[in-house]
C-alpha cells in the first residue's frame, strides 16, 4: 500500500488512510493549464477502487458473490489549490463511518504534504438487480474492522 505523506490527526477515521499515486497528465488539465475540477472525482474513484482491491475485494466479484455494487450518493468537495500538468499527487481514502448500507469516506488529494482538494464522499451499497440499498457485506465489514 502506498505510504501517505505525514499529516496531522486522522479526523476520527476508522482506519489509517490508504493512498494512491496519481500523475497529472495533459488530458487532465483545462485551457488554463490546471486540473479540470471534475477530474478530481475520477482520481478519487480510482483510489477507492484500489483501496477495495487492497482489502481483497474486486467489484465484479462483489456483484457475483454478494449481488451488490457501490454507487456514489453524495459528494461535498472543496477545491483548495490548483494542480498542474505533471504534478505528482497522492489521493487518500479514509473510512469515516459505516452504516447499514452507507460508507462515508474522507478523501484528500495531496501534493507532498500540501492539501489540494478535500471531499466527503457517501457511497451506498445497492442490490445489483433492484438498485435498492443493501447491507454492506459482512466480509467487508470484518475486513474494515467494523462490528456488524
């Protein structure tokens, strides 16, 4: 698991942050030469997918084994500083809390120890057939250290 840069407290997160490295490509930038705002959401999605993979869960397997998938329900995002072409970034994933069907993440985009973007992301576990909320699988809860 990639190491996160040193940073202050864990803000009540369930576990220490997972970090995923991202390099800013030219295609990620806008006409002003900075990362287009919506691309940070893609960076965060990739980091959550890799976090799941490190925990031992592949999304197609979750669908096949448990009949669930995860969808983003809400995002609150603060853009604090710009990133530019060729910047080396770290995208963090921190589980803040887990409900019956919801996982709340705190995600940050860092350049070194400098916070560029901060977001609170609510992801909901849904049934693959009905897209209705479903309980987060027990195996995932156990792996995350959550008591069912």
